[in-house]
C-alpha cells in the first residue's frame, strides 16, 4: 500500500515505515502528525485518485527530527563594478516516519 501526499508545496510517494524530509512542520520530536492532503491511495489492485484530494484519507506520521539542511551559497557578482554579494541559506526541515495510511 502506498499513497501520494502533498505538503510544503511538494508531492511525495510514501509507504508505511518510510522516512522522509519535508518542509518544516510545527511539533516536537516524538509527536504524531496527521497529513490530510492525500492525492492518491493505492492498495494492491484498488487505486483511489482524489479530485483533488481523496475524501477521508489520512496519513499518520511521527516526527523523528527537526533540523536544518545543508548550506546553499548564493553568490552575486557584477563584472568590472566591484560588486559582489555572498549569502548562505539553510532550509529548515522535519523528518517524518510514516506510521499508517488510512483510506
């Protein structure tokens, strides 16, 4: 059984027991989170596709980690003008462990 969920403006294909990093969600480590934006649920031969979401479908997950990703360097430069700008950015993330998918 697998599902496709939408969170943080991105879509993920998940199954029970999977671990994935998503955009930052509120909560502490060990808390359970219910994700309601389920776009598709497939269980063997049966496939439910939402219009745009599947009614009554939920995914329960446990927060495993809250952290920051790798640093991305943003460097701007204009030639012959003496202008250069260097910035770094670290995106916040939440690591989830999928516990159950209910259609």
